[in-house]
């Protein structure tokens, strides 16, 4: 799980949401901006899962995967927006997709 200092607060999220570079996919939208450290936010809406514990579980899983990526040396400011089509994927497929999308977004600088 990312620490509180590595997560975007509302003010940072709003500012970053306007200026970040977007990469749209079938299951996720990644908004990325290069920086020296990793800062991230994950958005899972009610259209993805109706129940809060399902949304929070997916959000925590994605934060944990982002933490793993930070240990590999990936830096930048990242917002992950989950689309409702992600329900069709397994956990392993979701993790592989997230890692591929983040790595592709970090290459596009």
C-alpha cells in the first residue's frame, strides 16, 4: 500500500487532472506526468462495483500493485481510473494490464 505522502490529496488531484497526459484503454484510463517521486490516486466509481467494499478492495489492490512498481523504480504522478469493463478480468489479468499500461505511460514522456 502506498503511504499517505505518496497519494494525491483532493487539491493535488484536481490540479493534476487538468494537466496530466492521458492514455485511454479498454479497461483503464491512466493519467501520467513525469516527476521525481511516485504520487498516485486510484478512482473506482459506482458504475464499476455497486458495493463499497468491492470498490475499496479493488482500490487497495491497485495501490499495492503501484507500490510494487515504485520498488522497481517507476516514478511520476499517476491517476488510475478504472472502467466498468474491468469486472470481466481476473485479479492476475488486472495486475498484468495495470503494469503494462503504467509502463507504457511512463515511456510516453
